[in-house]
């Protein structure tokens, strides 16, 4: 596969997009995807998980005006099922995953296919967050700093490099089918991390490349952010129960933090010695303030956001471990 501009050897591509209640964002996402400058055969399959906010009507309106767009139901209402359902209707040799909370550069598909041709395996761009509200912008700052979101290279890469996972991604459809597609966890999260873990475990590679450009719109409220990161943590625990190990040690950091905070709180309650908790909390706050220095005007909001992310993730992972392997026994 060696695509080159001006030559009709670009492989066929299907974009797979699961959606649920994305009315606020979906028109922009569809506009971006249907305006791609890709020169090969190209189509989009949207799997709607029974949206109740008008998302389906909006997508169907786009489909009425563009034969490249197909809309199918996702009765299971899970993202992993939506991706697999969309992939089952795909005609392209290459699958490009999309998300309803994301904006895409005009050359997103072309760059994805080009990097695939250069590297093989699976490819994706960095996860770049752009907030809309003051809170969302603070979340974006937190998601751009290794102190708050972790050192994963799919967040911070400035050049093409091998990684353990990517945001969204593009991959060969035959290889995707051979791997069995995405697996759905009870948390409704971590399907990407699990997919790329199995992808690499099968001997294939994963690359991130900053030429593949998209921007993600983060959550706009503390409650939504908390629920998201709790599910992320729970999903990593589910991955651990299913696969026997994590793709990296990064997910353990919030769990260690939470354990330290709980242990020092217990020391204070039982022995009346509070300085360990004060010291641990002060050190944690100082680290979060370091991340907040990127935007002094919103420093304390970034600290709050980082705390929500860390504690939500840590609690989610702790709960997933305490629940044991039962909920994911059918995946083991």
C-alpha cells in the first residue's frame, strides 16, 4: 500500500462513528468528515445508540444529502458494540475511527492512510483537547500536562513514534476482524486501550503522528468529568482482570495517590496524627499547582480539575479491583 497524491492507488476507507446524544456537536463532526480531501473511495458509517436528543435526525439529514453516509442502529447502546456494528457494514480496506465530541482536520483521513502506508500497524494522532467554557478550558490544560493526565505519548508526542495506544486511530480492516474487533467492558470505557493492547500483543505496531490532527472537546462540568474518569479507572481494573496485566504502569499512579490519602486519613482518625495527611495533601496540591502555572488566571480551577481527574480515576480503579473478575468473566 503506497498511496501518492495524484495516483489512484489510495485504498478504500470507511470511517466508523458510534454516537449517542451528540446533538450539540454532531453537525460539526459530520461537516468535518464529509469535507475530507481524501482522493480514494471513502464512506462513513454512523451507529446511533438510540439517541434521545435529536442526534439521529441530524445524522439522517446529512445522509439524505450525501450517499457516502450510512446510518445504522446500535441497539446495545455501548460504544464498543457501535464500533463493531459500524465496522460490519464497512466496505473500506482501512477503518478510521471517529468520535462525536471531536473536530477533524480536512486531511485527517489522508494523513492517517499515509502514515499507515509508511509504518504498517495502527496509527493515530495526539489527543488534543480544546475547551469551550472556562471549566472546559481548565480541563484542556489539565489534559495537556503530564502531571495531571500522565506521560502517555499519545497525549504529548511532537513527532512520529511507537506508542501503546492512540486516540481513536486507523487500522487495516482485515486485521481488525482477525483480532475480533473491540471488546465491551461493563464500565463502557477502555475499549481503545484494550484493543491496542491486544493489537500489540499479536505482534503488530501502533504509532502516533502529530500530522494526524483532530481536537477533542472535553467535559464541561465537574460531575461529567468525575463520571468520565471514574469509568476510565474502572475500565483499567477490568482490563487487568481480563488480560492479567496492564498495558503500562501509568494507570496505577492515581490508585497509589488515593491509597496514600486514605491511609494517612486513617492514621489521623485512629492515632490523632494528622501531619502525614497534611504533608501528602500539600505535596499533591503543589504538584497540581505546577500544572496550573500554564494558565495563572485559572490555576486553582486547573488544580480542582486535576484533583477530580485523579480521585475519580483512583476510586474507579479501586472499585473495579474490589468487585473482582466476576463482571468480566465472559471476556477472560
